[in-house]
C-alpha cells in the first residue's frame, strides 16, 4: 500500500508499505480522507520537537472499517461502518489518566506525531479508538478532530451563555472554538489577519470580527465589551504576541485558554495575572465526548464544512500541497488528502 512520508525537514516522498496485520483487539480501516494539521506543517518545517524522522503524518481521519479482530465488540464497530479515529493514546497510570483526563496523558502518542499516522491506504487501530460516524461525509468527518480540539478549549474555559468569548485565530482549531462557544450561547468575537478566515469565523458562529491589520485589537475589544474585556480569551495561533494579547484582552477575573504552542519564548507582565486574578488554562487534544459533540454539530448542517477546507488533493500531490502550505500559510485553512 502507498503512504506519504515526511522524510526529513522540507522533504516528502511516497513510499510503499506492506498492509498492516491486525490483532484480536484491532480493526483495519480503509482510509478515505486525511486532513493536514498545524503539527504536520511544523513537522515538515522541522519545528515539531515531538517528532523524529521519517514520519508518516495524519490524525484527522475519515475511514471505512474493512476488517475487525476476533475480540472487537460488533455492537460498537463492524465492517462497512464509516468512522473516525480518536488518535491519542493513554497510559492509564499517570496523574492525568488517574484524574480522568486521558487527553492530557503524560505519555500520549498522537498518530502522525510521536508515531506513524494515517496518511496511508490502510491503518490498523485499537477498536476502542474508533468512533462511529453515520450521516457524515468524508469531508466533514476529516474535520472532526481539529474542531474537537477547539471544542475542548471551550470546555476548559467553562464557557457559558452569558460570556463574551474572544477567539484569536480562525484556523480549523479556532473555528472549532468559535462554533463550540456559539453552541453554548456565548457571544463570540473572532480575531484574525485574513478577511476570508474572518468571514468563515462569522459563518461558524462569531457575532463580531476584528482584523488586526486594520484596527487595534485592544481598542476594538474594549469597544465591543463596554470597556470590560472578554470573559474568556482562547488563543489558537501560537505566537508570542498572541499569547501576550490573550492576557491583555481578558477581563478582570476572566479565563485565558491556550491551545497553540508559542514557537519562541514569551515575556509577560505577570502583574496582570495577579491584579486580574486570572484563570490561565492549557488545553490539550480532545476527549471522545468532544468528538461526539462536534459530530452532532456537523450533522446539524450549521457549520461551514466546504468553506473550512481550502484545498483537496490526491495522495500523489500531498507532498506538494504541504510545501505550498509552508510557503503561504496565511492563505490556507485546511488541506484534505483524498485516498478513496
């Protein structure tokens, strides 16, 4: 079978692999569509510290069950089902797992990051990691994972209907945060530097948008919140300046949720942490409940699936598409690779 491999920084190649065998507790999936995410881009650029080379990327997956192992519960997973994958592992023993927060497992290995991913024609996974996805297209299904990461951030921020939420960044994860906050009845202000992404943010549920190329983020947030600042700020970009902006734009006693990793050291005026008595929260990966909530949202038809996918390519062109994304990151929200 064919697969795309990131061979080293800036280089990809198509490789031929033997189809995987499955154990009694695994299922064999025929991969239909895989989305490229920011971690894949960073792997290609040599900026992902969690990755060793070569690496097959891919953890945003739409697939069909081809074969099941002897111990698989057929009431949960059976041949022919359309599914997606919960792409994280959990050791079950670390502090996070013991607290019931396996999404933040100390020893997590995400598909396509710490271990080879799903940008192959077939992949074997434990059956417990497979989520049934009736009624969703492959295009929608391959968006579930990044949107779920955004949904999880909204849960971490304890967002409620009375809140005003600023989401910095309208990539796929940011769109998930926008949609998740709007689904809870919150007022959402979307922030980006790209008009098309801001328009998509509105379609995902934002009531207001701020283009920081054309206006001061601080002045616009104050104007839109009667001078108070946001109840919750979600940072979904991963730049030092947006990390600092999140603390500056949140209201006194507000919550800041960080999803992105800053690629350089961040310098804060820490007096804001204390004077504002802030809750500063990290948000990592997503839970099965987040996945199910996103699938329900996608089935409702309210999320702009087609607009969230910038480009669709076949496996043969996936490497070139990754190179183009690296060269022009601001113009692309999501790339999908169709394998079947």
